[in-house]
C-alpha cells in the first residue's frame, strides 16, 4: 500500500497556527515523522490561500523538501498557488491534488501537471457534484478524465483517479458504491491509471472513538477491491497493522483471519458473511457491525456499536 501522509492539513488548528507563524520547525518535524512512520509521499493541504499564496506555497515546499526526499502532493483549489509551489520542487516527482471533471479545472490543471512533470489526482466529480453510483463515477473517468489526459499526451500512469470517499455519517449510500468504483476502475484502461482515495473521509463527522475502526475496516474492504494507494494517517499504527495483515496474509490470530475473510469475500465479489465471525468475541462483533454500516445494510448511527448485531 502506497500511503500519502495526510497530516499537514489546514483543517488542523496546529497546522493553521504554525502556518500563520511560519514555524518551519513544526512542519519539518511533522514531515520527518510521517516519513519515518511509513508515508511514501506527503500531502500538503494549505487551503486556497487567496491572499498570500505567492509566498506560502514556495515557502512550504522549500521547508519540507529541506528534510525529506519523498514526493510532495500540493493540495489546493488555488492553481496559481500550486504552480508557485511546483516551481520550487527539486527532488521527487510532485503530485497535484487535484482536478475535477468540471470544464474549467479540466482545461487548466492537467496542462500545469504536464508542464511541471507532476502526477495528477483527478476526481470523479463533475459540475453537478459527486454521483452516488459506481458506474457514474467510472463513466466520468472514462468520458472526461482519461480522454483529457490523452488529448494533451499526459501519461496515463501519472493520472491518479480518485473516486471519492464520502462519510458514512450522512452519505452512507456512497460507501458500497465506492468499493465497486475502485474495482471497476482497474479495467478502465490498459494499463489502468492508478487509483487513490482519501481514506479518513469515510469517518468524517463520526465520534472520534469510532473513527479508527471505521477507517481500517473500510481499508480492508477497499484492498479487497484492489486499492493500492491512499491518502491516510501514517501515525495510525492499527491501520498500518491491518494493511500488513492483508499484504502478508497473516492469519495468526482470529481477528486477522476475520480481516482476511472480509478482504477475500470482497475480492471474490461476494458479501462478507456472518459465518466468518465469532460472535462471542467483542472485537470481531465490532468489526462485523462496521462492515454492515459500510455496506449500507444497517443505518448508521453514532451509537451503532451499542446496537444489536444484525445476523
């Protein structure tokens, strides 16, 4: 699993404060620790920065590149800011995060990516928003995103399709469709473009205590559908352990075997089964309940773990 570290994000108050104060040490420490924890690239989400973009994006790139060698993903709606940052990249091939299929973005952003030899994350989202169905999201990739890349001779191997994870709290019906979109996109081209998701989006607006469990169960399900890249938290040791269990086929514990069974059922285009769960084991029951909400079989509630399991 290729992990793009998510922790330099403007939504964090600490990141906001450090950015306001131009605290280079804060960002360098955070960058180094993410890489040491296993991040193979770093997402730098600075927001639009409408007033100070000319200074902030180059400053951030130079600050982070001074201490790490991994690719940097410049995450903003401000294309001028992204370009200002790209001009300062001196190490690994950068990533632009992102373009949508909206006409104006799709016209401009891929050209900037090509100019600066950057990989490009492309969202399966058009002018009307994010479609629920897997087929509609795949069609956006097939009819808009990939054709635009071909039109400008942009390498498909550098076009990273993001079919968009939405929260199980409020957008529950999107969750199983995303799994199928990941599966289907692997047949969208030959060779297929890479596929990535923002994993932790699935647990946005969920009570903090439940977020890690939802994230790692969804990760297992998406890996079953073939996912090999994600923007995620490299400090989440339990998440990384689950990834290891799947990748190494480690069935040494009952919980590991359940995760492998869930992965394999999804890989075989089957639904996970209660037959794989030891209902006397509280941890396995919690995993099963989480599978059920992510498949939209049980209506999500913040108290879902306290509700009776559906057999």
